[in-house]
């Protein structure tokens, strides 16, 4: 399977703990995106990378959130000192970077529950 | 602010009939639009796209129409099948999808056998 993969699929944590999620994009894609989706809403953009460079961060991404893509392949999203409001589905997507219009392909998501 | 809106949270259609899902946007810089289908506990699955240089794109049973002057797009599914039952999201981007997409809140389609 050469789609986008995310781990873990589910994470339950207590308020105040740190969590880290991983995303492996489609191998030939050099753009990688993180979105967050809450119940009844569409995905909301958090940040994106071109190769290892983080090109944009949403104001939704508070200083408790950090994302990395150290070698331009997989990416990690870390949330420090989790809050109950962080409970959501965290989605990763990737897309190609050559000229033209490009759709984004999503992984299955990581569902975070903060208790 | 919600730059992409799907005003119908749900739609119910009989199998074999046409399903029409609607989407409105406010940003005139958007030039690339996608429709995604999402099943519970899965990530969104790309369905069909349209760029602003076109007003229609077809892929099998799925057709997307774009009305730039009205800032409106729609997805037609003909004929609808029970397996089409899912939540459908429209998404829009400026700069050809090179950066972020803005998503609507989704329409839950139920196709009744």
C-alpha cells in the first residue's frame, strides 16, 4: 500500500501529557500537510512542509504544537501539555510538487482523546 | 471566517436517482476545488477536482460544476448507489492547490435502497 499512513490511529491521554503523532506521506510527494478535524466540521489547516521546510503555520497552531519533517520524508506533530480542547482527529495529507494543479491525499488520521 | 460553506448538513436520496451536493465560497482567489468523500473513522478520500479554467469535470458517475460568477460549485452523482452514503466535503485553494485547502463543514449523504 503506497498511501499516506499515520500512527497511532487512536491515542487517549490525560490532560497535561505530551503526545506525538507520525505521518508517512506517499513516497514521491514532497509536500506534506497537517489538518485537524472536530466533530461536525471539515478539516482545518494547521501547517505544511515542502521537503523539510515548514512553509506556513496556522494561528490555530499554538506554541504547544510543533511539527517537524527532519529529512523531508515522514513528519511528526507534537502537542505539549495537552488540553481537553485538543481532542480531535489529526489528519495528514501529501501532494506532488511539480507544475499544475494538485489534489491532496489524506491518511486515515489519528484520533486524540484528552481526558 | 468560513470561506467555504456547505449549507446542507444532510441529504437523503433514493437509489438510482441523482444526488446534488452544493458548496459556496467567498474568496475570489480560489482557483482549484476538490470534493472528498469520508466514511466514519477514515480519512477523506479524494473524489474529483475542477480548476477555475473549467466549468465542468466528469468522472464516471460523478460530475462537478463550477459557477465562478456565483462562487458556487456542485457535485452530481448519477445514479446514486447505497455505497455512496458518506459525508462529502468540498475544498478550495488558491494557487492551484500548492498550499492549504479550505474545507466546508460537509454534507452527509444517505442513499436509500
